[in-house]
């Protein structure tokens, strides 16, 4: 499918133009008046060029600070490239998610280590509410920690589901 979109005349790549300003010098418009198609950023550059320079107290315009439109336009292109590089460095959503997941796992490693340390040596079976009191962590935290410890084979569970179940630290674990 062919799509006809006006591209910015000042951009190096193809950027859609948002406006097509015409330069009218004199009192009336002519067909030969130069016109440009510009993107939003370059339109801003052009509009800034129409802002008069401030005069100093001596009545002189500071010529040194005056930059040509080409320079300003080139700077805008440079900024665009710089922005692209900068944004490319930002971590992706996937990377951020992975980092968060890793941090959460590490957090659970710490919590389950606390639970394991609080449990008595093997031979003694404790219920989850008893472990709660020893480790002073919320019951959901203790429950998840115990699950992790069981997955690692450091703790064994006896009995049924719920608060009636008993947990035992495995001898050579600590
Ligand atoms: Zn442009």
C-alpha cells in the first residue's frame, strides 16, 4: 500500500511533517514564495528563528550568539540522535521485570533462611503457628518460606494441610 505523507524537509530521515510554512516577503503572497514541510521539532526551530535578538545597552545585537538556522536545525538532529541512543540504553520492560523477579527471589531466600534458623534441630516437629512465634514473621511469609524450604529438601512436612500440619528441619540441613 502506498501512503503519501508529507515528510519533514529538514530531517535526515523520514519524519511526518506537521506544518508547511510559507515565507512571504513583502505585502502579498506569490506563487513563488518558498515553502517548507516541517516536523514538530523543526517547526519549533523555525519559529525560534523569528524571535528577535535582544539588543545590549549599547544598542548592538550580540552577533556571536547568533546561530544560523542550519546550525540550530543540525543541533536539533544531533539531539534526536542523542535521545535515541539514550533511550536505547534504558532497560527494557522484560529486563526490569526479570530484575524485580530476581530481587523478590533473593528476598525469599533471606526470609526462608530466617525461618530455617528459627526452627529447632531435627527430631522436633513444630506446627506453623509455633514457627510463627519463633521467627516473628507474618503467617503467609512463614508458609511461603516453609514451601520453599520443602522444595529445597531442607524441611519435611507431616500431617494434613492447614495449621495442623507439622514441620521438621532435616538433620544435615543447618
Ligand atoms: Zn524535522
